[in-house]
C-alpha cells in the first residue's frame, strides 16, 4: 500500500511516516518508480511503534528495541531489552501514582467547592498541591 493509504489506515500523518523513515525506525520498500510501498511487516512494526509511543517510550528507545528485536537472540540483547523495559515500568508506575494522587486531589477540591468550604480549606489544598508538585518532580 502507498504512503497515503498507510497513513490513513494507521492515523499517522505523511510527515510522521517520512520522519520515521528518516530516523530509520520504519523503512518502507521502494517500487521501481521510487514510491514507498508498505506491507504486513510494516503494519506490525507501526503498531508496535504506536503502542510503545503511547506508553511513554521515546523514538530513540523504540528504535533501540526494534534494532534489538532484529538481531539474533543473545544474552546481551536480553539484558539491554530488560533494562529498558524495567526503566519504563518504573516510569509508568510513578506516573500512575502521580495521576491517582492528582485525581484524588481534584475530587477533594471539587468536594470543597460543592460544599462551599473551598476558602476554609485553602491550607489543605495548598498542601495537596505541594504534594502533587513533589510527586511530579520524582516522576520525571
């Protein structure tokens, strides 16, 4: 399928697909006329890219994982892959903690607004925001 069809199917802009090609993350085949041609292996790879981006992997990390996946299995590849995955698991766990605390803070603030105790609870709200700030710093 050509680049336009592929971009529409996967919800990616033409520029994004060209950028992935430039970064050597997703390299389509070329037809004799020079047009890009995507097929099943590209579809599998772009789905992996989309998923990994959505859970917080950078393009550089995605490229590294793809390159590791294309090498013959080895202990070194396993160690590097597992380290990268463990780092991302820790980051996601920190983000979940931050988001849960943020959600609970917003529920509390909403409650204070609804029962007209927002002004009375300014100190409590200030402390919650400080805690959120501290969690934000540790999550990133």
